[in-house]
C-alpha cells in the first residue's frame, strides 16, 4: 500500500427533497480528484454522506405521518442510487444517524463542556429553519436569511454555547496568513462579513425540537446540527473510538470541498471546534461556486432544478460528468442552459474526442487491417506533436494540484484538438494514395498514441467512454498515470469503434427538453400542492391562545390604488378603530364589505402593504389554488349579530 495518503470529502447532503444536478456538482468534482490521486499512486479515502438531523426534517416527517428516520431513509436511498448512476467512487458513505457517529458527537460535546469551551446560557436572535442557521439582526439581508433568502423566525431558548470568540484571533490568522481557504475571494468574504466585527459565541444546542443527538448530561437539549454535521469528517474515521486506525492514518483531511454558502461553517466554526479539541486542522477547504439555472442557484424551492436522470438517459453519464467538470469555471458560479450543455457535447465529445477516435481507428483498419507498429523516423511536425503529448502529464498535474479540474480537462482537449489538426496536416488518405506506407504507419501510430495518452488522462473524469476506446486500441485499461508518455506501446492491433457520442440535433432536442421540463414542473407542482395540504404540525393550547381573535365591524372600505387584489378597510373593534389591508378585492366590492361583522386577528405585528400600515387580519375561508379561476373565498362572519370587540373563544 502506498505511503502517500489523501483524504478528500464532500459536504454531507441534507436529505429534504429530490436530488438535482446542482447536488451532483461537488460530488463529481471530488470523485474526479479522488480517481486522479488514486491513479497517481495515492492511498485515497473519499468520504461523502448525509446530514439527517434537524428541525426541518422533523417537521417534514411529522407532516407526512412518519418518523424522521423513516423519512430520511427513503431520501438517502435515492442519493445513493444517484451516486451509483454517476459512478461516484466513494470509500465510505456516512449518515449522521449512524450509531457510531452519534456516540462520538456526544463524546465531543461532553469533552468541550468539561474543558469549559461549552457553557449554558440563553439564546435570543433569529433562526433560519431551512438552513438550520442562527443569525443576528445585523447579518440579515432585507430581514431575510443571507444564505437562502427565506424568512427567519425569532428564537429564544435555553442553549449551550461554544466559546467561538475565544478562537477568533487564531481563526483570523489561519485565514489571512495561510492557504487554508481557497479561492482567495472566499477569504475576503469571511474576514469582511464575519471576522471584522468580531465573533460571537455560538449556540450549539436546541430544546425546541427533538430530532438530533441528545446531550448526554442534559437530555432536554440536542446538539446543534452544524456541530453534529461537521464532526462527520472525523467520526467517519473512528475518532475517539475503539478503532481509530483510519483516523490516525488519514487525518488531517487533505481537502474539504464545499459550496460557497457553507464556507463559513467549514472555515470558522469547524477549525475552532478542532482547536478546542486539540485536533490538527484540515489542510485545505475549497469553496466552489454555484451551478445556476436562469441566473439563480438550483433549488427545488425555486423550481429551477435539472433532473440528472433525464440527462443521463438521453446523453449518458460521461456527458453529465464532462459538462459539470469542463463548463463550470472552477471556483466561480456557472450558469446551466440546455443550449450550452448540448453545444459542449457536440463540440468537445462528438467533434473532437469521438471524431478523433472514430477516424483514426477506421484508418488503422482500412490501411493496415489494424496492425500498426512504432515508427523509427520522425518529421518536425511529428516531434512537435509528440512533445505536446509528453507535456500533458505535467500540465494536468499542475492544474490538479491547484484543484482546478476545469483547466486540467482543457489541457487534455488541447492535445485532442492538436491530434485532429495533425490528421489534416498529414492527410493520411493522400499518403495511402501515393503508396507512402512507412510514413502512413508513422502518422497512424502517432495518432493512436495521442488517443491512448489522452484517454488515460481522461479516466479520472470520464468513467465509460475511455474504456471503450482502450478496448478498440487493443490495450488494457491502465490503473495508473505512470504511462502518460509517447511510445509505451510497441505495436497496435486495433478494431473499429462504435460512435461514442451521437451528434445532437440542437433545435429538435431543445424542443424535447422543454417538453420534458414542463412535465417535470407539473409533477413538482402536484407534489408541492400535496405538501401544502399536509396537516399542520400540532401546536399546544398555549400556542393557540397566543392568537387573539375578535369581532370587528367594517365602517368603510376602498380599493388600494394600483393593486387589483387589495381592499383597505376601516374596522371598529370595540372602542378601537383600525386600518386593515386584505387581498380580497377579487371576491368583494368595497360596498359589499361595509357593514359586515368579521373575525379579526388583533395581535399581529403591524406591517406596511403598499405603503399602508395594516394592523390585523380579516379571517377568510378559501378553496381552490391561489390565483386560479377555481379559487373561491368568503370572509368569516358570526352566525348571529354580536357587538364589535366580542372575543372569539
């Protein structure tokens, strides 16, 4: 076994919905790096998995009438199926519901508490349920979560806190004086957005829900999901267990690959936790950009996802892997479009790679019945071409050492492009016509060597098509990059090859993809409506009585300017008169509303709607989809005449 070790991780994924192409990006990148390192002789440990605890999952499971574990089991099976489809070569798949992981997280939490780095206090601030993230008021963007843009809720509860502030100076030094975090733009974000104004201690437990790892010495608390999730990188290796061999062998991690939205957790919270545990820090965190669709991050909640199963069925797995690795500028955001996806396949995989293999192997068969030998004489054009082939290994290595998969692939396809030009320069068909068999043999051999070397270099990135090429070359599929050099094969016995990548009719295919997208959107809408119809989580009687309901009398009503759906009502509630704005203009005229007695929620926070301060809500009953022709609505009124201000109880 090699004494060169390499430990690479993806983030562990949150199983809250269907998986899409955006989820695939990080994992395919890590897989390419892991495969490359293996072929370079490294003993690689590649970790991925799922982050399965938290309030969001607890709520979704309860709404579906199942346990959280049952809910995540189905989704975890889906992601494992997807990784199988994409040929992801992970060594271990960790689930945060694994018993060994939970026990080690409890040990970590207890150790930090006993050391004094965790203490009990009270949290008061903002919380984003989808992101499982705490925020201060100043960190919000337009009052919403700065990561996902959704609404946040007020959170106040007893909590244990991690002394994050204690490690602030060490974290700042780590980020600003080392290459721990790449690319550099992410360092600037962390310093300016989080470190500049100082770090607050971090709430690391919750009491408002139960789906998580219990704190052993205070079981009404569960461990905050990010402490739970981040710990996977060491629990998977057996840290603080009876079998720490993998931890001793592979830690510290060589590379944590993460999306830019979770860089702060991996470069501020995670190293601080490791410092507190006296555990060595990972060598590098790389925060890549997002895969965008229509200029926005791919997200089921935004309805802009691309289904990898559809793409795989139509174009093959190698096409997906190649697009993700080649088209997206590494470290930056990349925008997916069907046009660019098809263009990349047609230009690179069909015209360049596929065409080179097809033409060369056909000429080998036609001119030499597949029997081609190493030449002894070379022209200046040959020497330049061979030099390009021999330079490839170092170029790819340099870019892969910089964690730039995109540039590495670019170098490989430059050699493929030069091979196609080499055909045009040497015109094998004319050499054959003129009876120049020795020269023709040299040209075909040089092309076969270019195909062998580039196909070898492509093995970490494309897992299927290079193997087909090797079969037609009549040579074994290599498991090492040791032979990325011209002249390693003395003679070839080739066979013709099938079409690796069929050319795609752009116009026809775009129309078909549009149709499939519409069908997928309909299915998503059906599922979303079903989710919306799921029963609301149970609330306590105390929570219910927090809402104050009373009868109000509509004294006056008018339409709101430039707002077709809104009515502005003047409402008398006992001795008080309020203004309330309601979206009911489609169903009632102002005249119909005047004089009605309606039920009002009286203790809502006032909010401005179209510049009008609305102080309350008129309760209504409705059926049909909101905004559709089938929508029906009526205000709720008392059965008998009763004075305004009467409490609804």
